[in-house]
C-alpha cells in the first residue's frame, strides 16, 4: 500500500505575525492494478481526499484529477474496482464541497463548481456509467446516485447509465436516482430556487427536465419499468410539474410557459402517451391513464384554465383544447378489458 500526505502545490505567505492556514491533500492508493492522482490547490484551508483501489492489473489505471482555487473547499474521491474509473473535480470559489464515488470499472464522474457554498455528489456502482454536475452560482446542490437493484437490473451491477446536471444561478437543487441499466437523466436549470427530482427504476428509461426564464420552478419525475420517456419543460416562475409512470414504453411530455402553472401526469400500464402544453398563468392540468395504449393531449392558452382527464382501460383517446380564461374541462372514460 502506498499512502501519501501531500501539501498544496501553491505557496501561502504570512502577513506580519499572522500565519496562513495550509491546504491539505491526502492520497491513498492500493490494489493489483495502477492508480493515478493529481491534486492542485490554490488558496487556503482547502482539503482533498483521494482513495483509489485497483483490483485488476488488466485494466487501464484509475485516474483522479482535483483542482481547487479559493478558500475552504473540500473534495473527496473514492474509486474501487477493476480499473479505468476516472474522476475530475474542479472547484473555484469558497466553501464548495464535492464527493465522488465509483465502484466497478470504466465509470466516469465530473464535478465542476464556480461560486460559493455549492455541493455536488456523484455515486456510481457498476460499469460504464457517467455522471456530470456543472454548477455556476452560489448555494446550488446536485446529488446523483446510479446503482444496481436486482429486481430491475437482473444482476448485481448497474451499467451504462448516464446523468447530467447543469445549473446556473443560486439556490438550485437537483436529485437523480437511477437503478438498472441504460437509463438517462438530464437536468438543465437557469435562475434561482429551482428544484428537480428524477427517479428511474428499470432499464432504458429517459428523463429530461429544463427549467429557465424565471425562478422557483419545481419538477418531479418518477418512472418504474422499462423504455419509459418523460420530458418536462418549464419557462417562467413558480410552475410545478409532476410525472409518474409505472409500466413499459410510456411517454409523457409537458411544457409550461408562464407563471403559477401546475401539471400532473400519472400513467400506469404500457404504451400510454400524454402531452400537455400550457401557455399563460395559473393554469391547471391533470392526466390520469390506467391501462394500455391510451392517449391524452391537453392544450391550454390563457389564464386560470382547468383540465382534468381520467382514462381507464385500453386504447382510449382524450383531446382537450382551451383558449381564453377560466375555462373548465373534465373527461372521464373507462373501457372493459
């Protein structure tokens, strides 16, 4: 085992009789394979911890690159597996925190933070997974977990999952949780106080959340099963969206442009499709589909419109268009099995 205690590469200068606090870097490397670690810290009271274990000599090395500029930043990197795991941490500012874990082989994790009091964590178990967190501003938070669950993955690994988070502004939060294989999640948030949560359990699911053009939007996506797709696009302030899909090959797309809009989509079954578009302020839409091959399309243009759709059974279709203000629509359809 090779254990190192490394002080920062940049020199710190004392002024008068007051001494600057040192940067600290700890690196612990072991295993049958090869590990590589680089740490570069400029400022004071920064801290880096790198722990690398390469269990196989037949893989390329585990690599870690940590760059911290500013004061009181903290970075932790853990790599444990056959090899060829890569981690990049780049933090500029003060009081930023990053924690990145990769267990397995051929995994990639990236954390880039510019500003103060940002937090990023990426955790992966399996092989060929990728997680990236890019945050610019202050007090943003990003958390990603990609790991196995036997019921959905059929093995003890989670492979080929991808999670990407880009946040620009202040006090934004993103959480991504993926269990299974070949799942993809993408979050883009611009502004202040946005919140996004994506949970995907199964294989080959895809979720995309975009929130911009204002502040304090909230998006939640939860998908259980295989081959489900969800897209939430919110442009404005204090919009709320919720997508829940349980089954296989379901598709949900919603777009809200304005302020104080609410959209809820629940689909249980297979091959259901829901599309919601709201343009204006204070609109509300709820789509519930239980069964297979149901279709619902809701379009609202104006303010304070309400649409409620429920479909149970198979192969139902509901189409709602509202233009103006304070319109109300309710559709309830049920077919036999």
